[in-house]
């Protein structure tokens, strides 16, 4: 299945695989466009919308019975596409709210929050989704669905949901006119920190200071 036939008219639009592939493709295209930085004023709301729609696809994959690939071994797809430029563009666009605090497993007791980056998370998700899309475009639909479902449980599902929570929280701070705690000086290579350490390290930044540059609200 080539790029030209990805959305061919002879495909049943109600087919599960077609619907999942459409949502995956929409996310890949949308995030790539946002990363170009042509419309920074709409970046955060647009990312919130796209990640939310992707999570719907993930939920459908998660609720579906297990897909079983037709071949015993996954065909070699060659080297993965480089995402460094995409990651760097997103990091520049999202500065200074790229870093956020996340708990990896809510069911694992006494786990301290760790710093994470929205830019890292988005490119991590895109890497997983592109891998499955390569199978889909090659006509290996079952393999694509298996990979998207497997990687949803093992990686991109939790990563995208954490990103969604960060984006929603950011918008909530701005829309509700609440102070925003910035993880000033923290980075993703630092060890896990408890709540008290995070509070000590966090700088206080009013939401208005980021609302203007990001186009979330006009600064008075």
C-alpha cells in the first residue's frame, strides 16, 4: 500500500484499520506541522487536540482483542527516520514549558515524580507510530495493527497520556488565571525528586508570562 493508496476511495471508511491509520496519520502530519513553528500562537491548543484524538485511537486499540501478526518474525523495515530535528524544533517552540513532572506508574507505590519533556515525549510517540505506519503503507495491515497495539501498551500509550495531562494542565493554569510552577533548572537527566525538592526547585511564573508568546491569551 503506497502513500497514494493510504486513503484510497475503495477502502471501507468504516474499517477499523482504516480508521486507526487515519488517526495516526493525522497525528504525524499535525505534530510535524506544529514543530515548524509557523503558528506558535496555536501550538498548545492544537497539540492538546491532536494528542486527545490519538488517545482515542489508542483506547480503541487497547479495548480490541489482541492482534496476531501473520508472520512469525517482523519484517525488517530498515533504519528508523531521524527525529532529532523534530525534537529540537518542538523544544524551541515549547520553551519554557517543555519540562513537566510525571509519575510513570500510578499503581506503583511511593514513586516520586520525575522530570519529563513534552518534546521528547511527542517524538518518542511519533517514532512508534511511524514504525507501524511503514507496515501499513507496505500492505501489512495486521502487522501494523499488532505493532500499534503492542507499542500502545508498552510505550506510546503511557507517554502520550502523560503529555496530554501536561498540555491540559498548562491550558488550565492559563485559562483559570492560576500561577504556574516552572521546573526551573530541572532536566530529564536528573534523578527522581520528591515533592518537597520539586517545590524547592520550582520557580514561580505567572501564567500571563507565557500566555502571550504562546497565543493562549492576550497579555494586558
